C-alpha cells in the first residue's frame, strides 16, 4: 500500500500560521475547531534564546489508534494512499477516536454530532493538487506526497517525535520533520 504523508521543515517555518488559516478556511471550520495547529516553543535566555514552531495536523498514521478504536468503522484507512478518513454518514459521534488520537488531531463537530479531522484535502489531491495548507505556506516548509518519495527528497528528516509527541512506535505517524537542534527530545 502506498502511504501519503507530510514533510515539515522546522528550520524554515516562521510561525505565520498561513497553513492553519488555509485549512480552517478550506474546511469552513467553526470557532475553536482546527484541523491543523501551529505550536510555538521558546526558551533559553540572552545571549542564547531559542524558538521553534511545529505545524501539525492528522499524521495519517500507519497504525492509527483512531481507526482501531472506532466501533462503527466510520474511521478508516484508505488502501490506495494510506489516508485516514472519517465517513461522517457512519459516524455516531461517540468520540472514541478523539480520545484515541495521541496528537489531538480529531474534533467533535457539535452541530453535526460527528467527528471531523484533516483528510489531507483528498478532493484536491485526487485532482493532482496539494492540500490547502501546503500551498498556503509562504516559506515552503510544508510538503505532501508519497512518504517514500519525501524520505528520498529529505534524507535528513526524521519521523515526527518532537516535544509533546508520543514515540513514533505508538502509531507510526506519516509525518517527516527536519528538526531544529532545540526540538530534539
């Protein structure tokens, strides 16, 4: 099975949140719901302060706990590209998947009574385009594509294991990151 995923260059990101805004706009999300987040970490002190940002959405994991714990099969992993999606017609809004995701990538959409998440802009990808977040990134810090190809293009990148994230062995996130030195565990 092919696996699509994201590449994120932490050394290029300036934390402008254009990716976050593009995602929110593309998905017409209500207040308080974000399918992509940008977190900022800072520390140190003069003369050696540091700062880094991490832009994260659903990692379309190789072993997604959200899919495993969905009682209806509404959460599923597509065979053709490995994207983790939600069939909102089958979703009963139990939120087991929300609680199962260690990345906080799923959100209960109260008005609809179902769960929503990043779908990798599957409608755009199927037309040969990039997800909205990728095209919005002014620093070109985000890429999306076949994970093996992303690994070839960015041999220095690591599977996402930055601060606050569980070990990659838990779910097998399909997100590669070029880390700043301060972001290493």
